[in-house]
C-alpha cells in the first residue's frame, strides 16, 4: 500500500487591496493579533518580506521593503530643504521614517505623533532595530491625536511628514485641506510637508484629492513616486507642499547608508509617467 | 423566520508569484482556457485590470496596465537609437510592444517572432485593438523558434526587443549569453537590444544573471526600471545592451499618444535605487 505524504498546515495572510484584488503572503508565525482602541493590529513573520505590521488588514511595514517608502518620505523633504532642524512626523509609530529623519545630523528635534500607543509598543517589541530610533535623545514621541496637536502648534517645524494609514475612519481627515492648513501654520514660514498619497492605479481619487487639497494651501505642490512592493500595485505616490523651496531639487547631501534614495533618484522621482501628470492636471 | 441572502459564486484567478506570495484578481468571465503545444493559455476578464492573457499561470498582459511595460520596452531603445528602421521583437505575441514600435514612422520593418501561434490567435480574437498592430503592412509575424531564427539572421536589425515569458522551460535560453551573442550578430553594427529582466525583489538572480550575460556580449550594458502593477512586486527591470549609443539618453522625439513614456521618464528610468545599483555592481 502506498503511503500518503504527511501534510502540513499552510497559513496565509491576505490583504484585500481593493474589492477585486488581493495580495497573499505565506505566514510562518503570528506574533501578535489584537484590537487597539483605534484599529486591529497584527504582527506576522513571513518568508517573503520578513516581519510585518498590519493595521485593519492593510500591510503597514515589512522588514524587507520598508526602506523604499521610509527613505522617500524622509529624504525627499530633508534634502530639498536647506536647513531642516525640526521635523514633525504624523503617524509612523513603527519608527522607520523617524530612523531616516535622524540620519540627518542637522536635525535637532524630531516629534513623532501617533494616536495609537499600541502600535509603538508593538514596534518596540517586535521590530526593535527599527523602533530604537525612538530612543534617540533628539526624538520626542507623543501618543495623541495629530489633528489636535497640530491645531495647537505654530511655526515650530521646518518639515512635516504625514506617514498616515489609508484615508479611512480616523485617518480620513489627514488628506483634506483643513488639516493641511493647520499643518502649514505648524510649520515655519519656509516649511515643507510630504504626505503619502496612495497608488494612482488602485486609489486615483486619493492622489487627485490630496494633491488638490495641498495645492490650495501651499504655493508649491509637487507629486513624486516610487516603488513600494507590499503596497497595492507597487507604485506609490508622495505629494509635497512647500512654502518656498522646490521639492524636486536636492540641495543638501544625502546621509550615508541609504538603500533606495540617491540624489539622482530624488530628481527622477519627479519625472511623472504621462498618465500621472494627466491625473493631477 | 429570517431569510438568508442569496449567495453568488465568486471566481478568482490566483498567480503564485513566488512560493510564498500570491496575487489574486476577481474574474468576471473565463473566455479561453487551453493547452497549446508550449504552454497553458487563459484569457480572463477582470474588474480590476480589464481583459488579460495568462500563460502557465503568470499574467502576461492586462488591458489596464500593459502600457507601462509596452512603452518602456519599445520607446527606450527606439528613442535612444538615432535611426531605428528595422526592429525585431522576440515573443510579444499579444502585439502590444509591436503597436508601440509602429508608432515610430521611421520604422519600415518590424518582425515579431513568437513560437506560440495560439497566443497570437488569442490576442487577435480577444484583444483586437492591441493585436491589430500585426495587420500593419510594416509588420511581419513569424510563428517559429526565436533562438533558431536569430541564429540564421545576420546584420538585419537596428533594435531587438526581447519580450519573453519568465526564464523557465523553453524561454530560459533567452536570458543567457549564447542567445545574446547570436542576437548581437542579428543586429547591425550599431544595434541595440532591450530585454525584460524581472523584479529585483522577487527574482534578483535573473536581474544579475541577465545583466552579466548582456555585459559580456555588448560594449554598453545598462539597467533601467519602471512600474508594472500586475507583475510580481510592481517594480520591473529592463536591461539594455548597446554596440554604440548610450541607451539612457533619448536622441529622438517621442511619438504622440504615450501614457507612460516621456523623455524625462526615459532618463529617470536609469536613476537606480541604491540597492539596485548594488545588485549589478
């Protein structure tokens, strides 16, 4: 009699990227699965992308590809601003964008405002090499509502980085003009802001909506893009609002140790495929 | 008694992009599912990306995002070569790259060699607006083994475009130095070749292997990249081998009607993220 091979359980995480598209990653281990006051939080180990944090079913960060996103979010504004001393990060509780911000020795103060303390705790526990950026003496971590915090802040920051979740539920306000207006007031006169603004293929209305909102508030608004494998479609946009400087031109040298960002990549990120220029016309 | 809502069948196509990662697309209709002498062939309608052709379980082309790939493959070499009159396409039986090639009025002859006649027939039947490029009087379609065809061709083409499937089975030879050597002989003395060389995240060894092979055969070898949502990780590489001209510099104007390619996108595509430069060092 033939012996049937022993079978093993297969565990897969599936993100419903749109109603009609799903990305699935094999899971080696589920390290955390909890409901916070704000969202569902999971930490999973995957063979494809290493350890990852998932919020409300959407991948936020993976060990293997986060550098693509974190470096764009930090170094585009920090290299385009001539003297970024103080930086505000909205969201980003994992600490990856903060880590990139702190690579710049000219940064003397970096405030990270993430409403969900449990995301920060999960990152400290499960992604310690990333979250250790929060122990830097220049870093200041606040668990509070960023919209409130910014409303009460005036002329304090050179650069703001909006590292938000998708524009649903409590994060929806982070993509609208009133928020950007308060954000501009929180910045110094020559300040600059960058926001992650989703994929032009799966969320074109977010790209256009956020861009139009930023354009109404800042004299300069520019769109740029990059690769980001674990986000829907792998093509990700970033919108920059600026009071004075051209965001597409790096004027400061790039700190050593980057794996995605280079000064050439900075300039190239603003060369938009024709359909993307069309989208924000 | 509560009435239970009527349920509907859900049909999904799933591509096993790697052993540990899958992309799933909802399917509205299965138009064709057949075994050709060379591969499994399916034509599916999807709400996310429109109509698509699948070979051996891997998405080859979708109506909604093929322009990202087709325009890079055609316009990078055709705009970097000063006078591309004759063009060879290896694979590409759907006709999309051919359509882009024929946008250039200077092209007087475009030969498409795809081993699988049934792919060409499926494209003519189900993607007629794309496949109609094959009816252009300048186009010549051959259902034959490209490796054989190229071995018997000498000094005929200005540009060759290797629009192959993944490097498995009968297509594996299309990523190796002996093939590139024959290809160089099939080109005129100042010829140029571009090949799709997969994703640096999911198939880094293909990027390095194909690049090294091309570098051994051509005096100039350059890597560039672009977004391609339905291919694994959404970040796609293209390797260019050139006998004379710098592939990164567009010297001819871009034909009207492109949706991805622009001269700025051409130059920007050669600005490699740091990890990608590192990969081919």
